[in-house]
């Protein structure tokens, strides 16, 4: 199984220094204190994010590999920033890798092959399953790469640009096999004379009825007269056929709010669900035609769409979670408990899970009814750890062993999910 934990808010840009190439010796870590508050969360184990458990640090699980190990990271803002791998059964840390890289960076960590890819603005690190660096690639100026990537099979896909963002004349979708660096440029899209710079996000794969591999590419074109956050951008969608190396269709200016989500869209059958600023779209992948679109009262831009049966769910970056009929866009239920979701949400076994930034809680919501199952603060929130919270911590789910992983700025924790 592969799970990604993607940092979806693009305004987090951190300064990083090049790290080491070998796993660091594991320092002895103190055991976590027992939770002091009663909670419906059945915590199986906790392991400190760093040796110093008195100071808070950003950390988050990234994915659970095929052997049940969980890969997580600690804050990029410190020279001790690390990517680490823990035993999913015990919480024992197997290895730690110094991930502090130089450059202006936002990082993403994903599973690829039997290893790990770490991707930022200018560097790509590939580690094997033992945390040893296989190779590192620096994307030289004047171009570079977006800090986001997507893994499809044994390849990872990225977006390379021809010059400094946002003032680049073209961007290319490229890919490489994880075992050996070899960038294959699949398609290049040039900036048009329409007042916007092209800004491509890593693609999503769709297999069309003819068996062709089609890359669905999002373009959040930036206005030439401003910056990323100055006024409306231009949101477009491309369907690029890898067999014919041509576009099956192009959908320009698709969002009335002028933006498109950086989160990977959700594809079910021949329908793709993708969010703009405050509008959710369902698009026919065969034609590029909009099947339906639904407006919401607040921004839904940072969130990702998840689907359970015939219900598509979208959280807000401010407050609210909605379940809509995925064929018509009709709102089936609204949950006002969930607040401020900017990281990737998950749906497993009929339950929607997410963390929040506002109240810094971990949420579980019934996907069919929208009813809140629980909304919990960190059980470590006490006089010793008054700032323990799930804010800006993603989640990873082991669907085989029914475990959820998250972090609270002090500890990585494993939570048992109830049996069906």
C-alpha cells in the first residue's frame, strides 16, 4: 500500500541546508508520559519526535509501507530535521535520515518502490528501505522544480520550470524511475500571451476506456502583474495522452475563483473531482466537460476530495465538512464540528479522518451520515506539554492492521481503529 502525506498549503516555505547521506545513530529517547485525560482514542504506543520532549516541534507521519512500517518527519526549520522510519507494531525507530537541505524549500515525502523519495524545490533524495541514500539530484538554476511530486508505479513525477517562479516562460512535466536518475520530459506547456504564467502541478494518472495512460495536469496559472497571492490566477486542466503524446482535451479558465487545488484530485471511474477556491467540480474525463459544480460558502481550496460509495467529501480551510452526491453534486449532509483542515484527509472503512488547524483536534466523522464520531485534542495536552496539538500534523492509515498514525508536536502516536 502506498500513502502519501502531502503538505498542501503552499505558503510554508522554509530555508534548508544540505544534510548527511547516512542514517544517524539513534539517540536514546525518554518514554512518553501516560495520557492524563480520558479519551476515546485507543493509543497503542507513542514515540518522541526528538530526544528533547520539552520543546515542541512540527512532525507528521507520511505513509505506511507494505511491511507495516511508518515513515515520518520532524521539522524542517531545525538543522536536526529528519525523516525517520518506525516499527508500526512497537514504535521503535529503525533509522533516522538528516533531511535538512540547502535552498528555499518545502518538502514532500512519499513511498516509491521499496524506498523513500524526499523532494523539495531543488533536491530529490532517494533512500532505500534501510534509510541509506541511493542518490541525490540537484535541479540547477535558472529553473527548478515545484516542491510537490506524485508517485505512479515505480516512477515519480515532478514539474520543472524554465526560470524563477512565477516568471517562467514554460513548465514541463517530467518523470524518473526511482532506481536511477534519468529525467524524461513528457510534455512542455508554454506561457501564453494572456497575462498569466503557467504553473503546473504534478499529474494524476487515469486509464481511459481504450487502455491508454492519460496524465491529468492542473495549471494554476499566476497573473503576470502580481504574485501567487495577488488577485485571481487562471485555473486550467489538461488531459495528456502518454501513448499519442498529444492532449485529448484542454479546459481553460475552469474555476470562477481563479485557482485550483494543489492536492491530488480524486478519480473514480471516468469522473474526476477537483476543488477550486470555493467550488467543487465533477468533470467527465472522456470529454473534459463539467458534469456538475457546487459552490460552498467558504474556501475549500487547500483540502482534498475523498469518496465513500456515492458520497464525495470536501473539508473547508476555515470551518465545515460536506458530503455531496458524487453524481449530482447535491449536498447530502453538513458537519460543522470540523474546522480548518489544510492537510490531507483520509477515508477508511466508512469513516472520514482529518486533523485541524483551528482547534488542533483529530476528527472522525461517519461518511454516510456526517455525524461526528469523535473530535479529540491530544491526550498529552497537560502542564508538561500545554501546546500538544494535532495542528499541521497529517495522518497515515494502516488499512491492513487498522491503525492510524499522527503526531502532536511532541510524539508520534499509533491509534487503534475500531473493528467493523
